[in-house]
């Protein structure tokens, strides 16, 4: 068991993934991008607004028996750029990934310009270039319309 500074007790997990250093309040958005609704049966611990030595407050997500794919890790950076993805085996941290926000985001977000080719040609796939990382600002590679962090969050949370 670990005891957070807040006094909340959360078990260590045996096998799975711990996503740590999520900005406070965004753990539910991380669950959403992972497609986890809680009805799949895997055991999940969600800690929100825990005290963090690095960033004030943070959320932590512990997911048993689940790995995170590269594409999912990229998505996580859009809502939690400082998150660390810890891979746990037999109670030990055997891997720690800190993902960088990708330079291009393809096929995930929708351009907010209704006349953009990506909203009119059914074959076209959306593609955004990252122009600012914190807070995130993306630019459509077809029409240069910008997406800000609020819009990215809105689209991810649906
Ligand atoms: N953890 C867990 N179960 C385990 C091992 C670790 O839930 N069997 C959690 C820890 O509680 C912590 C995270 O995984 O939230 C990362 O563990 P560790 O690398 O040991 O912690 P730190 O060194 O504090 O990590 P960082 O430097 O990334 O902040
Ligand atoms: Zn566009």
C-alpha cells in the first residue's frame, strides 16, 4: 500500500499500467481516450486531486492487466502532456514512458472549418501540425485553421 500525502490509501498493483502526473481533474478524460467505461471488468483505481511534489495537484490512474498502445499514449499527451506511463509487472515498475506531444496528429480530431476539404471529401483524413505544445495549439495542414486546447478537450470528451 502507498499512502499519498493527502492521506488517501491506494494499493500498489500487481500487473498493469499506472498513469501518473495527470493534470488535476483530467483522469476521466484519460479514461475516455482509452475507451474504458468501467463496465469491462478490469480493476481500476482513480485518484483525483492528489497532492504532487512537482505540479501542485495531480490525478493518478491505475489500470490492472492493461497495456497502453503507442497511439493511445499520443492521445494521452493531448490532455496530459506531463503524464508518465508506468508499466508494472509483479509489483515492480519495469518501464516508465514519458511521451512527447507528437508533431502531427492524424485522423483523430476534426477541423472546425466547415469548408475544409477534410470535412467535405469522404476520403480525406484530418491532419494537424502541433504549433504550440503548452497549452496545445494545432493547425490544420489543409486550411491552417487553428484548434486550441479547449476545442481539443471538447472534441475528446465529446
Ligand atoms: N505503482 C503502483 N503499483 C506498483 C508500483 C508502482 O501503483 N506495483 C505506482 C506508484 O504508486 C506511483 C507510480 O506507480 O504512483 C510510479 O511508481 P514509482 O516509479 O515507484 O514512483 P516515483 O519514483 O515517485 O515515480 P515518478 O518519478 O515518475 O514520479
Ligand atoms: Zn482544415
